[in-house]
């Protein structure tokens, strides 16, 4: 057995004992990071560099304390992207790729205007920018830390990163009736919910919690959608898996939407709601 395989086997056992959900995968990804290589090339290394074991031990110790894997390696995969992430920004989750898939399948006019609310690292905005080369895409957040990551990730792209609080009444009236697609992965976890240590201790609370019922940001987003979307344009809002019915009710109760539809993610959990803006006179 090669030294690197021995190190990975030992690290896997350590992470499993610490309660990490995917200990082997994390052990391999951290080994690749410590060895400055790709995960698929790990077993081609006969002897890792002289500093590998110390760096790897430090990474495994941190992951055992439930520091997020993405913080340790400095990036997170999302759809077609690898995004820079770290302390202060919400780490994009694979579950949100269900919303991305829905958005990518929408029929849009030429040169559409797409808005991504509560963009965080810029995940949805940047993924859609890759899929719609003709689109103007605006990514909005109110967290200085998140905006810093979003701007770094968006450097060299067409995505426009803007600072704004989506709960502000009358926000950005220049977008009224002009948006062709609106997506949002807002703070939606009900206050007091129990979370995994990686989330509770390391994701920013501002990006997680949406008030007592998880709806304090979703409600204003529905109101924004009613103003910003052109007639017939669609939107998608992610929600907590306990609040699908509340999100549906927010859209239907607004009176400006039709085709309100709940969707599940690949794990079968309620994940997001879509709706279309009724025609404008």
C-alpha cells in the first residue's frame, strides 16, 4: 500500500469517528489539496512531498472539528462552476442545482434580463451566465462579505454584482416590468432550527435564517417579482423543506402570479416554487 493510500485510509477513519457525513470523499479531496493535485490523480503519486503529511494532518484535524470542506480547500462546485468560497459567505449546495436546472430550461427572449437575488457567492447568476451568453445578469446581495466573494467569482464575466437589500420597499424601480427571469436562494431557515455543525458554526446566520417562520425574505421577494417581472416572465424561489406550502401561499396570495408550482430536489424534498407573472395591461 502506498503512503498516500495509508494516509487517506487513516484520515477516513478519523473523519468518520468525528461524524463527517462523507469521510472517504472528504479525505481524498483534502489529500488532493495537500498534494496540490486532482483527486483522480492521487493514486498515481508514489511518494507525496515532504510537507504533505503535516499539511494533511492539519486539514484533517480542522475537518474533524467540522470546519466545512469548502472552507479548507477554498472552493465549492456548483453546476458547471468552481466558485471561490470561505468564511462569511454561504456555501452553495448541490440541492440548489435543481433550481438551476429548471431555470436553464426556460424559454427566454433574445438578450434577456435575469436577476439573481441573495446571490451569495454568485452561484446561480454565474451558472446562468455560462448557459445564456446573450443575457444581462444582475446579482444582488446585501452582505459585504458575500459581495466580495461574488465580485471575485464574477471577475471577467458579464454578471453585474450590486449591493442592495431585497426587503427594501420600492427597491430599484428601474427594473419594473423589465425582468425576464428571477431566481433566488434567500435566507429561509426558520429561527431556532437545528443545523449541522458545519452550517451552524460557519455559514453566516444572515444567509441562513428567515425569521420565525422562514418567510421574512421570501415574502418581499414575491412582492419584488410582481413589480419587476414582465408579463409572462417566470421566477423561482428556494425555500425550507418545511415551508413549501407557505411559499406557494405567498405567490397565490399576491394576486399577480399564475402557474404557481412546488418542486422537489433530487432527494425528493420540497425545494423551490416557481410562478409566472400574469400579463400586464
